[in-house]
C-alpha cells in the first residue's frame, strides 16, 4: 500500500509473494514495476481503501491522536547573587524519549521581551523572582511552534522554576 515498490527491501517482499504464485494486491496512485505481477491493482489513496476494508470487515476505525513530547531541562547555577543564572534546554522527543525534531521554534518570555529560539533550543538568563510570586519562584512563558504537518497551532505553556530545586 502506498509504495512505489522500487526501493529494497520494501520492494522485495511483494515480489516474493507474486513469484511464489500467491495473490498480490497493489494499492497505489501510480503504476509500479510490479503491476504486471499483481492479481489486483487499485489506483486510490491508501486511507480511502483502508477505510472501505475496515467498514466491510465491521472493524472500528481508531481515532487519530497526535502526541508530542517535549523535554525541558532546567539548570541553576550554584553561585550566589549577582551571578545566579538559569539555563533552559528544550528538545522534542519521540514516545521512547529519543530526540525527534518536530519543533520549528520556541519563544521564551521571562519578564521582559520574548526571545525566539531556533534549534538547538537553549537559553541562559539571570534569576529573577516573578512579580506576584514568592522570592524563590520564577515563571517563564514558553510558546512551542510546530512544523505544522498536522495543522497544529502554537502551544503556550507556563514553566514555574523553583530556586534550588533540581528537576523543575
């Protein structure tokens, strides 16, 4: 389904099926090199064919849910004022915790003007207690900008950093 059948090993498996005399069905919008070996060629979109097959079999079609994982590492310097610094590093991850680039940018606002970050997403700024918060709390506003393959809008999140706490 949905393969040009020209790249190995993807092309090898369907070819083996046809060579063994089994029935090969190809679902692809364009003609493939294995079309002559196929018992049936369906020129349609894979989603449409899959939907029809699921309905015919009486199987429910699971709802698509896009899940994203963002890892934020907060590091605080151990030096006293005025050198107290906070470092943020941000990365997209897949569901297993491995690096995965799906962010095009991150906007970080800590009190003053927002700063636009590009990959690798990293920033340092001086410790400043947030207005209206206790003296050991600082708030950062983060806006995550996605590649948008699924039409995702930017996501705004507030990050609360507590002074002296590891793993904020």
